[in-house]
């Protein structure tokens, strides 16, 4: 479904990616692991179309993301991708419920189906009691679980997650990881995640080790 071929990217004299390649299949959970500065997050952002590599190719379902213009790439991300960033990145003016509902509204899902899906995710992630609070009024862990629910809401074909359990205690980390694994198995979503947690990596179907901008499969 998703492949990166020989990606290169530099920030000035600093090499972030050096001919890095990886593939992800439908329903597969792939974890990128490695030390800080090894290129894990850069690789994820390139595969998600959020960064444009200096060289190489990213293909999603036969479409070369590196050749799409910005509007086309944005449409594809809205429709087919979900994102969990390291620090939640929720819309501060919206409640947790409204944040989770946002991708469903943007993708034209009907009101009844939107409400049912949001309630399902609120319960699954254990944040139904905080649903009508804004991000500033809940804990960091609760906000992160809402961000995971938002990324899952429209049942994306690929979900990208940068340290999705980094702000969570071990119990809630298990809840989030269980939700991502369920999304992969039930909805056939490919899940691409970056993690420093060996327990999270251990539950992925496959790991890709990054080192000095290179991917070791």
C-alpha cells in the first residue's frame, strides 16, 4: 500500500535521511525504532507527505506523493491518512468531542454516523467523561487519547503516529496501542508509528530500525 524508496533529506549539512527505504502493507503495524536523531520522525513525515524529500520516491496505492501538487497532497491526507503527533496538537477552541468529530465533518460523513463513531471512540479510549471539555481543561494523557481517537475517526487507510504513547502511563499506553491494533485488524488500516518504547515496538507486526538516516529492515 505504501512504500518509500531511497529517500534522502538534509537540513543544511545535517543528513536526516540517506537512501532510506521501507514498505507498509494493508492491515500491518510497522514501528520505526532507533536512537534520537536517527531519522525516524523524518521518515514518517516524508511517507505521510508532510515533508518533501530531496530525493527518492514515496508511493501510496500506486500514486507518487512526491509528484503531487500541494492541494492534491492535502486532499489525499484528509481523505486517506490519519495523524497522531507527539504532543496531541488538538484544536484548543474545540472540545474533545468536537476535535474527534472534525475529520468526519471534513470528509462529509452524515450527522448520525458522526455521532455514533465519536461515541464509540470516546468509550474505547476511556475519555467519555471529558468529552465536552477543551484540551486545556484535561490532562496531557487525556488529550493524547483524544488525538488518537481523532486520527482513527474516519477509518483512514494509513494512520501515522509519532510517539503515540509517549505522554501516557503504562495502562493508558496499552489502551491506545490496543485501539491502533484493532484499527489495523478490523478496518485493514496500515499503522506506521515511531516509538522509543520496546513494549510498543514488540507488539508491532514488524520493526524498521533507523540509524544515521538509514533504514535497516
